[in-house]
C-alpha cells in the first residue's frame, strides 16, 4: 500500500514538473517571439536617437540626441502631412464602410445572375497593380478636376479598401442564419431596424477587423498619392521622401518620420483588439 501511494505521489510530482516545464517553455517561446516581432520598432527608436555621425555604429552604446525629432517635428510641416493623411485614410474607410457593408449584405443574401463573377471582379481590383491603372486615372482626374484634392484620393482609395471590406463582411453575413432576420421581422421589426440593431452588432468583429486593415492599407498607400497629389495635399508616405537627399540619407530623421507614421496604427490596434474576437452569437440558431 505504501509503495502504491509513493508511486502515485511520484507520478503526480512528475506530471506537475512536466506541466511547469511546458508552461515555462511556452512563455519563453512567446517572449522570444515578442522580442523578435518588436525589434524593428525598438531599432527605429534607437536610430531616431542617434546622430548622423553615430548612425553606422552598430553597438548600442551611443550619445542620445533629440536633434532628429526637432528637425522633423518642428523644422518641417510633417504634422500637416500627418493630418492630411489622416483625413484621406479616414475618409476612405468611412466611405468604404457606408458603401461596402450594404454591398456585402447583398452578395451574402441575394441570388442573382453572375453574382460570384461580380464578387470576384470586385476582389480583382485589390490584386491589380496600382502602377497599371495610375496613368489613366491621372488623365481622368486632370480632366474632371479631381487632381490634388481630398475627394479624388478618397475616391481612388476605394480600389484598395472596398474589396477587402466587402469580402470580409460578406463572410460574416453568410455565417448569420437567415432565421435570425425572419424571427425579428415576425416580431414586427422593419428591415432597417433588423439590419442596424441586430445584424450590424453581430458583424461588429469582422467590420472592425476589416476596417482596421482598410485603414492600414490606405494609410500606407504610396503610388496613388505620389501621382495624384501635388502641392496642396501630401501624405506622410510622400513627405518622408524629403529626408532622402541626393548625396545622403538622414536615417535618424527617417526613423522619426516612420515612428510618427506607425503610431496611429499601433494605437488603433491596442484600442480595438477586444473587438477582433468573433462574437459567440454566431451559430446561435442550429439547423
């Protein structure tokens, strides 16, 4: 009997030790991966605090300086480009959601001729190279007066943001049973009430995720603002080119500009990360 108790106790201790070892290994692996993923941001911070003379010194020991920050944030109109980029990217996402969510609902709920062909055609806009369509768009914008305007950039950004939102949100609509809508309509709710009060909250995780990705794509766009904007509107991706001179590259100033550019995306991800998890309401009605 005592031998059995000792054997069970030893087996339990071994299981506890293996569980603790597995937890330690998992935490260690996640920590190493986090350091690997965050190292580019850490490296940009280090470069932003270096002077041009110490930039090519690969060791971490250097004399920190704020010269790059003052040169970018105070010596140029970088904040103007920041707010212009925010207006264009934010306006593009708002227009995409207003037009893309009803389009996604129509593709998910209604059956009509060549529906999948139309859906694939919309998706193909996302994969088309921007350089392939930029010349005809430039000529059209010149003729109709949309060159170097906010509306022109917001409009052309739909080629980047609209396909993403439509295809992601369409999948969420398809996962919601039609019986949910039918039950609400039997209770006397109008279609608009069902759409905004029932369906939109259910697709909120997908809407937030696709909206965030659409904002990132619009925020980081380079080709469209490079060709379709002039002196009135300059996004951050275009303004950052001024720190690359003909004879040298001011890596410290480029690092500062990059840190400012990625800050809205990081902040947005931190604030809406709780909405990125799919709701438990999906599959509420079992067939």
